[in-house]
C-alpha cells in the first residue's frame, strides 16, 4: 500500500513538473520600454512584467483620431488598449500609478481603461513616437468622443514618455 501511494505521489509530481504554465508572459527580447508592477499575477521578471516594443505591437492595435492640447490639429493615436495590457498581466487593483521617463507621476483609475478605451499609443499618425516628441509610449484618452474628457483631469492623466505602471 505504501509503495502505491508513493508511486501515485511521484506520478502526480512528475506530471505537474512538465505541465505548461497557463499564465505566462515571455521575457522581452529587446530593450524594455514598459514595466508593470504591483497587484499583478503574471510576470516575466522578478516582481514585474517587462515589455519591449515588439510585445506591445503584438497585442491587438486600436486607433482613434482626436484633438489634444498638445498638437495644433487632430492626430491619430495607435496602440494597444491599456485595458488589454492590464488583462495580460492579470492586474487586480483599482488604481494605476503611471510614471514617465522624467519621473512625472499621475494616478489613473483602472475604471477609466474600460469606460473610456484609453490607448497606450506607440504611434502618432502612423509613425513611432520619438522620446523628444512625447514617446515612446503615450497614454491618451479619446478626447473628441465625449465632452467630459476635455477637462484638465483627463488631460493630466494622459501621460507621455510612459515608462512604468504600478497597479494598486
């Protein structure tokens, strides 16, 4: 009887050792442009999920054209939905603490990502966004879609030169 139990236990352990992980995120192969930390269940580096541009490009891409306070005319923003990035890392918090390259910080309610379809833009008018032009990543709201978005609250949440998200 002991040998059967031991054999069953060894088979169970061996099977779980070879099982493919269901929640995995490949590590970036290029330079990481975004780090996601905090209340996330999926990581690819100790304590964080790191993304290179190719990983963000591989996500479903969305576009909208909108006027902003930063450009003279309407521009088209393209990139993954911020909600898709959060879903990929299985974020479970209520607040996104976003940090820019220059250490500007702003809190964005997670609810905004589904209510307003925020884009983590990687392209403006079809072109990659250089760092000196607010890139490489720019969280942007579709300002022209709702009058309520054309306020300082939402303009401040539209963080450019994004480098990190901490989910709380």
